[in-house]
């Protein structure tokens, strides 16, 4: 599973040199996170996996998709679609969970980002996450022939509070479809880059690229 470690411009808060990637492990609906560590002599220590969720529909990327986990300083944030139907209505609910890299403890419990689609929960709804130079988290909710929704954390390094999701890009065409498998990255100039599969205008698959500004969304 894709993972991303963001170096920050904020003095004193950055990914440590030689930080190893956080690794997601799938076991049915159980989603686990492994946080490898390196000792001073360069040896690699792989601790027991930490359980992030027991309702995950996250699957390894196959036809596309972006980062499901991002590391900012000591904070590791995971986004995933849930196998549990929404309390009201239909669709696929998507959540964020954050852990401390140092302790392996959950610091932000399961937080709802948004719900999309109709029918039963769908594993195609893979959200993508990235972070800018200030540590603000940016997410595009997963979609399956649907419209795209973007949101960001209201405070840096904090996965507990988010802006309301807003529609971006081309809208879903009911007779054909829309976006699937969003992939999201933030570059060194805090520009957001988004690539998806688009099936609108005749149900013909194309790659669609969108660019945004991390400051303005």
C-alpha cells in the first residue's frame, strides 16, 4: 500500500532522516499498521502491527488509487472506507485515524470524513491523503464512477477536525459515470496534484488531471 512521509518547513518538526515508511497490513476487515524503526547502528526493528480499524474495506491498489497513509512528524494518519453502512441513507463512509509514530498509540480515533455513493459499502471508494509543508492534511474522498469531494484538516497535524467536503472537478454524468481511484500529492510549492480515472462522456476510461493550491483548496 502506498505511503508518504512529508518533510515540513516548520522548524523542529519534520520526518526524521532515515525514517522508514509506515506499512498497512490487510486481514479481512481488520486494518493494521506496522511502524518499522531503525536503531543507531542501522538495524531495522519491526514491531507487532497496531490495529487501526476492524471495519475496513481498504484493499491493495490494483487499478489505481493514492496514498492511504501519510506521516507528518510523529503523527501517522490513515484514511479508509468502512464496511459498515451509514447510520442514515446509503453509500460508503470514509474515516481517518491517527497514531503516534513514537508510541504506536491511537491519538485520533475514528473520525468521519464523509459518505459517498449509493447502495452498500463499496471497496472501490478509496480515499487519498497528502500533507502540505505546514502539516495540514488534505484528502480527496474515494469515488466509484462518482463526483469528487475534497476536504482538509482545519489545524495542522490534527486529524480530528476537517472542513466540510466540497465538490471539485467534473461532475458525475448519471448515464455514464464519473471519477474512480483518486491519487493525490502535494509538491514542494504546496501545489496539490490529483489524477483519477474518468468514465463520463460515453463510459470511456480516461486519465484526468487536476491541480489546486493547498492554501486555498
